[in-house]
């Protein structure tokens, strides 16, 4: 679509075609729409996120200087002093290390863990466009991230860690290694993805990597907003339950739910 007027016409067409017959209709533009949108259509703001991108075109020295001095630069140097080992690839061994850390992290965030078969499928389908990166201390995995490469972008997709070792700087070491590799491959940006606008910790983490921040606003057809509020209420109850489930049960819940919620 070429502009706001064309997009507004598209939304009006959706409304005229009978939005109410659907559970909901949500649109996710890459930039906020004009203030007149909600006046002329039945779509209203539903969720707001932040989106972070790091421009990789400057040199490595300049990119390093763009990191927060105390929270990122010093952590990378700490990781080097601690002699953390770095591994990358798509092996079953690396996937197992990543998944153990992911289970810890999802529980900490009160969320079910994605099925292991999901990641195996990604590895098989994406081949060398996917890479698992793991930082370890004396053989103990302490942090891991999963990245994807697409054209001139390196995409940070999943991250996880063992919080007992966060002071060693493993996560920041992984991002620094990723940036170095992306530069070597000729990538122009590191796509750090979206963050909930109220997740101050994650937003600050990405800010401190020197990434630029923009807003993502999602719109829903107004008739479905009451149901959306009910869904959020149910989610809060489920989150409290997820922190108490044994690992095996939490994995089973994730296997069941991710067929439907992605």
C-alpha cells in the first residue's frame, strides 16, 4: 500500500465485509497510522510495542563505543576475562544447551516453553540461515541466543540465560560475536525485534546496545476489544500457574498451546 488514504480504504472495506463475523481482525502496520483512522473506521489502538534496530554500517570500533559503557562494554570485557567459551552452529548438542536455558527463562517469565520439535524444524528448514550461539563457563552453559539471517539483516529471534551467571556477561558477549559476524557477512542491520512497551527491562537492554527505537501500534476492530480484555485476564491467571508446573508438565503445556498461539 502506498499511503494512509489507501490503507484507510482497505480498513473500511474490511469493516463493510462484516468484521463482526470473525473472532477479531487485527492489523499490524510498521509505523503508527494517522490520527483520523479511528474516526473513519471501526479499528482502534489495541497494543503498543517498541521495535529496535541496530545500524551495522559503522565500523566495529564505533559500534562498540555505542554500547552503554557500564552495562555492556564492561560486561563484554568481563566475559573475556572470565574466559567464557563461545560455540555456534546447529548441532543437536547446541540445541540441547539452548533449550535447557530456554526452559529456565520461559519459567522465569511465566510463559510455557515452545516445543523442542519447533526448533528442530527451524534448524532443518533454515539450514545455515539459522545459528545457535552459546556462552559457557567451564563447560556450564550460561547464555544462549538464536539468530536468523535474511538478505542484509541479522535477526535476533530467541534469547535465554541462567541468571546465576548473569554477572559474567555471557549474553552481551553473544551479541558482540553476532554483530562481528553480521558485519563480516555484509549485513546492514541487526533486527532486535519488538518488545512490550511496559517491559522496561527488555526495552532498556536493547537501548543499551545502541539500537534505535521506534513504536509499533497494533489495531483491532472495535467489536472484538472486550473479548481481547478477557483474554488478557485469562493470561494473567495462566502465568501464575506456569511458574509452579514441573519441567515435564510445562513442556507438555507448551506443546499443546503453541499449536494454537504460535
